[in-house]
């Protein structure tokens, strides 16, 4: 009896709508990725739990600069495959390198770093750079004060004594 129930649940699981249980940000964390890989503005997502194939829909296309050196662009729809510590066959995310826009094809978590691949090259960044989801247009510099990896809201007034 119990094996029949388990088998039924396993067969039914991929058909369950992912948006009913968790947010896309929480799903990322479940695969050991920080939520800051996605910008704010996710309106829906689908995940086939058996294959790892996913689709994420943003409320609009989105671009911003990170640390003043990298320009990132997200299309309104992002697709790919997710597994533990690995995002592959990504579509819908690109980075500007010098004068060229390159598609980010894969992201792999290696301990406390994230390795981003554009096919012919890759770059690694510390995991703690991605704990906060960036905002379209301004990234992580949206009229907030930033101290190290901590972000403080804009104060209502400043004074010196």
C-alpha cells in the first residue's frame, strides 16, 4: 500500500504547479543558489521537477550594471535546466563584455563561488555578491546605502554633531 502511494506521489509531482508552493527565489535556494541570481520582478515560473526544465517570467525586460563594470540584461522570459548547483542551457540572460553582448549559457556553484560561462570563456564571482536580488534599472544601487554586503535603506535625514 505505502509503495503505491509513494509511486503515485512521484508520478504526480511534475504535474504540480511550482508556483503553488514556492517562489522562484525559494526554488533557486533549494538548488543551492542565492536568490540574487534573479532580479526583482518575477511574476511566474514553471518547473518540471523530473527533468529540471524551467521557465521564469519577469514583469518586463530588465537591465542594470553591477559594481559599475558589468551590464546585465534579462529578457522577459528565461529558460533552462536546473539541478543541484548547476544551471544549464540558459536562454534569456546576457552580459556585456567590452562592446559585445554575450549569452550566459551556464552557471555553476563551486563552494563559495559562482562560475558564469558564456561558452568560450567563464568568470567566477563570490557567492555573497548574489544574496540580494538586484532591481531593474539600478541593480543594487537604488538610492540605498551599501556597507560591505549589507544594504541599508535611505535614511530620512542625516545629521552630524
